[in-house]
C-alpha cells in the first residue's frame, strides 16, 4: 500500500507534466471532485507533496491525489512503481479513476499523460486539497518537531506515528521500520518515552527513510513484506519477531531489543 515514500516517487514522475496544457479529462465521479473538468485548457504549473498526498497545481487550482490502499499512477504510459505489495500486479483500464490528457502528447495522443489506477477505489481525487490538518512531513522531521507533536499524548507510539496530524506520510511499514531501528516497542505509551528516545526516533526517521526512498519505497526496509509474513527471526539479534495489533493495525517488532 502506498505511503509517503511512494507518493514522493509519484510526485517526481508527475513533474514531467509541468508546462504542458491539459486537453481532456475523464474521471470516475464516485471518487473524484466533479469540478475537475474546469482544468481543461489550463497549464500544469507545479507538482508538490505533503505526506501521502500528491498535489498537482493546474491553472492556479490544486488537484490532490489521495491514493488509499491500492491507488497508483501511470505517467505517459509508464508506471514509476509497477505494482504495490498488497495490491494486484495487473493494470486494467476499468480500474482507472482519473485520466488526464495533455499536450504536447508523449507516446501518442491516445495515451493519457496521467492515469490514476485504483483497484478498490479507496482513494480520491479532490480540488484545492487542503494540507493544513497534516503534521510535519516525513522528510522535515527533527527532534524539536517530533517532541512538539507528541507533547501531552498518551497513546502507543505506533498509533501516533500513523496519525497523519502528527507526522504526514508515515504508514504501517515505515512506522514499524523506524521503531525497529530506534529500539522502541510499538506499544510504548508516548508519555513514557525519554527525551533521548524521541531524539533517536527522529534521527532514525531522517536517516532511514531517504535510504528506503532510493531503494524504491516502503517495502524495502529490514522488516520487508517477506519477513513480515513469516515473522521470522529478528535480523539484529535472532529473537523471534512478534506480530501484535496496535491501534487496529498489525505491528511486527522484536520484543528483545525493542523496549
């Protein structure tokens, strides 16, 4: 499923549309803003991202791409990410929720410049996406911003890392990954964390997420999907990994070195 790392990969790929003019749009009205046709004839000005949301600025309007669990993008006929780990490996046109055509066309006028393909239609496409409710972005985390976001909180740290108002862009896989590197159990109450632990967690987020981005996204960590499925031995100390439910989400962690 896409996290902030996948959204950043897609943002970079969509940037090739900057300067091109939207000539036509098809969209699934069930999950897309009905005002999207107003973008026809407008120029793509910029492509930004906040957390898991990619924002395409077209003619002064902001088109927000929210991917849900199975959404992905195809740009000029090419998929920057061929398939998501927990979604189908197929690319079927009937799963499209948005097709945006732009000039100059690449690969033929019949090929959309941008497609959003979403098997389960859990994502949405909105106009004027407002990021004000989102917390600090995953690539802007510091000890100061993380400490400030956690002040007065008592929930388990894993639950708060998945709260997009705390850190925008962390999903289930990346949250488990950074907690594994930081040596912090996902079940630890936030108000019981030492300042040194919060500092280490912020440091791990800054160090490890760019590495995973270069490798291809949220599935490339130590706790990769194969290891998560088998809950095998911890790569650090050999202890059996544990699968728990924290805040309604599966957490995979090492009860030996994560305290």
